């Protein structure tokens, strides 16, 4: 097994890519040529709340990462919400009900983690682990499942789906009044998944659970059984290398810092529900108990809507009002690159 001990996602991505380039081997996959580590990789992130990538070389879409994390906590599985941020998302990943006349962008995502956390197994796994760890912080049986082996029509092993969960289980552990979380992944694209979207939505889940349990956020462990990158994506990064540094870390330099997302634990789920319903069409803007939704989530969504309407200058202006400094800088810079 390989181990990568890093402060945050900004350090994790370049460290893993260097490891893959040095030790990886070339293999074929159903999606093309990959460079893969010959043994599992454990990434230990000391500060998982430092979750926002700002590297111009990676050019991650911060709007998509932010909304996807809240979409998951809401337990949703619709493709339309995410297709607004990545236009071909539904066309690439959505399932359609038999006889459904709607376009693929309006289908559902079979492996949506949030639905599996909250409703797919007929109870809310997040509520269950919160209750157990409040009652007994030393509980070693708090496992959240994302892989479905059942024969209820949703099974991942036997049925035919466009996507299956890459991340399969979560293990929770309280140490020194902080919540550690281990993410088990069967196959991990380290650019788009492991040190991209996964670093955001699993650290947000970790912060959500820690807030509800009323403890701090500890370390995030990501166990990637098959850690790989696609050759086409390595080529894409190499072409951008002249534009900036891949290992740009604004957290360590003190340029930005993460802002607590959940300051009113008893109201988090209410705020998540209100935020997502507003996002998808409710006209009135909710009053949030957790300020992060009103000061970061809402202006980010409004900025992206303006971007999609074609007014990038106004989108940048709105994104500049985002209170969380890491999200603000990432959103503004992403939009500025589109203007150029």
C-alpha cells in the first residue's frame, strides 16, 4: 500500500500525480488508457475543510463542486440539477425510467451517494450514525454504505447501469473530540474524483456529521483500491502547465481560509432542504439559520446563473460578494478564465 500524508486537497492532487507518474503502470480500462498504481493508495488529509482547488492547471469548477455537495446532503438523485453546471452530465450519466419521454438530462443518477445515505436503504443512515455517536462516541460500528448488493431492482453487482458507486463505504471514528472519516473507494480517478469532487463532498459530509454530533472535524482518510488517472487528462494538464502551478496552495500561504458551514446544527437539514428547493425554482429566498447558505451558497448560485445567461462581468461581480474567502476566490477566478 502507498500512503500520502498531506495538509489539504491542494497538496493531495500534485502529490498523487507525482506518485502515479513515478510508480504507475499503463493499463486499459472501459473508458480508455489509464496510468494506475499497482497497489492501493491511502491519502491522509489533515485539514479536510481546506477543500477548494484554485489551480489554473486543474481548472476545477467550484460552482459544480459546491452545489453537488449540498445536492448529496439533500438526498437527491436528479440529473437536471447537476446538468445545469456541467451541461453534458445527464447525457453521460443519467438513467431513464422505462418509457420515459424526457431527455437524459432529466433522468436520475443511479449511484447518487446522497440518496443512498438518506433513503435508498429505507432509513436515513446519517441520522442513525449521528444518534449512535452522540450516545457512544467510542462506537466502532458506524458504517455508512453506498454499495447496494440487494436484489430489489437497484443492485450494483448484477444489474446493468451506466454508473455504479466508485466510493462504497464510509467508516466513522471519534478521536480527541473530533470526527475522523475513512472513505473506501473501489476505483478512483484521482483528478476528477479522489482529489477533485470527492475531496469536496466527503469533507462536507464529514463537517455536517461533526456539527450534528457537536464535535470537531478530524482527519479524512481516502482509501483508493485502484488509484488512477486517464491518459487524456494527464495530457490536458500538461498542456496547461505554462499557465500556472498545479500545486498552488492558498491555504498554507494564508491567502484564504475555510469558513464553518454549519453553525446551527439543529437547523442544518431544514436549511439544506430550503436551499435546494430555492435553487430549483422556489421564488422566495429562505431565511437560513446557518449563515453559510445565505452568504456563500446563494451568491455562488446567482453568479453561475448570470454566467449561464451570458453576462460574465455581472457574474464576477456577484461572485465577489461570496463571504467564504476560499470559495470566493475560486469562483471569481474560474469566471475570469471564461471571460478570457
